[in-house]
C-alpha cells in the first residue's frame, strides 16, 4: 500500500490530543492515520525568530510527525490574517467579519510555498498526498510546479460558501483555480459540493459531469462527498475511562437528580454560543417548572484569541452568561455553567454520557464532531437527546436528532423543552437510528473512501 502523506496546518500529537481542546481536524485525522500510519506534516504551533525554520521529526507508533515553526510575520499574515480573518469567516458565511488585506494573501502564499519546500525532501515516488483544509489550498499547484507526480487530494473541513458570498473575496478566482490542481476534492456535504460546482461553472466557466468530474482551464478534477465520522467503536471504552476523572465524579455528585444539558465547542462565532444562551434564557423564561431541575454546562475553551473577532466574542459570551445567571440563579442553583477551558478527551465523552441533552447549535459548521460524539457516548438503555442545528453538516446524516434553526431562539427553546421531557421509547428510537449511521460511516470509512477514490483517479489521462 502507498504511504500516506497528510499535510494540515496544525499537527496533533497523540499525547497532546488526549489532553483535549484540539480542533476537529486533529481529532479526525489522527484517528484516520492511526490505522495505516504514514507521515504527517505541518506547523509545530510555535513562533520562532530564526530565518531558517528548524524541522522536527518524531516517530510515534506508526506515524512520522514532521513539523516546522512559523516566524511572527508569517503567523500574522498567513494564520491570523488570510486563513482566520478572511477565509474562515467567509466560508462560514460571515463576510461582515472578514478583514481583507493584500499582504495577508502574500503571507498565505508564502507559507504554503514554505511548507512545500520543507515537505519536498520527505516525498517518495509512490506516496499519496492528502492536504487538509482552507489554510493550504494552494499546495497542490505548488507541489505540481515542483514536479511532484503523486496523487494529491484535498479535504475541506469547513463549509464551502455559495458563489454570491465567495465573490466577496477579491482573490476568489485564484482560490478556485488553485483547487483545480488537485486530483480529488472532498467535501462534508452535498450542499458544499454543489456550491463549489456552481462557483466553477459560473465563475470560471467550467464543465461538470453528473459524476462530479470537472473540466476547467485545462484541468480535470474529481469531487466527492465524504462526511467525516468518529471512532464510534472506541467511544464506549473512552467513556468508561472518563468516568474515573474527578471532574465527572464531582459533577455527577453535584447534579443529584438534575438533568444536565451540555454544549462543547471551541469559542468561535460560527458555533452559535450566544444564540444558544438566548434560547436557554427563553426556556427558563417560559418553563418555570424546569427551574432547579436542569443545569446547562457550556464548555468553550478560547480559540484564536488573538484574532479581533474572537476577543469580542469572548466578552459577549461572558456577559450573556452573567446575564442568564444574574436573572435566574438562586443560592442553591446556578442554571448556566460556562467553563472557558478544555478537558481531556475521555472526560468530555464521559460528560456527554452524563448529559440528558446535547445542545449543538452552530450557525454554520462543516460537520460538527461534537454532535456525533455525543450520540456515540450515550448509554443505549437510557440515551440522551441531541438537539442539533440544521446549519451543521452533521444534520444531513443525523436526521433523527431534534433538528432546529439556531437563529429561531424561541423555537430552539421549545425544542429543548421537548428534548428534556422526551419519553424513553422515543429517545431510544432516535438514538438507535443515529447509531446505525455512526457505525456505518465511522472515521475509518471516511479515510478508506477518500483514499480509495484518490488512488483510483481514473479520470487522469496522464499522471
Ligand atoms: P471544529 O470546528 O474544531 O472542527 P468539531 O467538529 O466540533 O469542531 O470538533 C471539535 C473536536 O474537539 C471534537 O472532537 C470535540 O470533542 C473536541 N473538543 C472541543 N472542545 C473541547 C474541549 N473544551 N475539551 C476537549 N475537547 C474538546 C473542524 C470543522 C468542523 C468539522 C471538523 C472535522 O469546523 O465542522 O466537523 O473540523 O472535519
């Protein structure tokens, strides 16, 4: 079997991952790589002063981790700038939060070129290369320019925006053209794939066959839908080990027979935490009978805290949490517990297991692994209920969740009440239906399906 080369901006290490608070990409890619091993290349998360980056190589089990540092200006323009102040908000349909600067684009191209330069010495003829996410879109073009002939695939972990929004990006044609240099482009949902096709058709005048083969500007590219999964079969064991944690034990004791509602997210505006707090407030306002009988715990560690929009969000969330508790708390009851920190992965999974409602209401999300993990962590004899935003990619698969529109906070409040009071047989029915999906399409299926299609590349006339 060909060796798999994975490139993503952030590279997880197994020990770091178990400490939690990693993004979904790291969680998913690590689980996928653990199966067949390979080489994982990316940024080591450090800012360095030297002009030539130090390359770190480390082998853990069957994975070679190769990482490089970024200089401060690279970090500012590439990571904080073009990636997280331009592409991320745009791809999550928040052009109002875009902060476009020409030098961000230059920095973005510069770091992509740097990654290519540092990766090249590690590449072998029979490798298969899989690039991940919006930070690294230009890499295939640059690798091809450097003479690399291996199959190169790309997976987008975020949504892909409709053309009307994409056009707000001054470089949108360049970005689309860069995507054409891959052999295979993977998306989480049909909607993302369709929006990409529309952009290619109307912005670059490309042709798209019914099987998803694009012909455009001299390129042939295949696209496909590969909804990312989780390590479904391993989750019950992780839950059991998480139950030994002091956090789990303490919370279980404190809750007594109160029902727990849980939200777990990186602190990001796309996750809809503010709207979620408003919906919870509506619930408390209209359902006095639930007072003292429920507790909502929102876990949201700071993410990208040095990007302006994130700093503002943190303040807004602090205030909103204070407002809910200021209005409804009593000496023996705190209705909302907002924890601005991460937990170990198995602890989070045990907390899902303890919860009666998984409260997952992003305003926009590529997939949302928390939704899937919450379901897989439930006990099938008395499962909790997933309240899930229709704006998450996961809603296309988890159709037996209680699906809500996160912008309609009054309706979300009603759905929460329904979830809290849902009879056991209905909870079991919904849970079983979702588990069928999670078992069939787990993280291994995701990796196998993408890799098989990438290796096949039957459409390529020349390698
Ligand atoms: P994220 O935006 O990071 O991922 P998500 O898919 O929910 O979002 O994954 C987050 C992961 O981190 C989950 O595994 C979760 O359990 C874990 N996590 C989050 N907060 C945590 C905390 N406080 N402590 C411990 N663990 C925590 C991006 C895209 C998503 C897409 C994934 C994978 O934005 O849409 O689903 O990549 O493709």
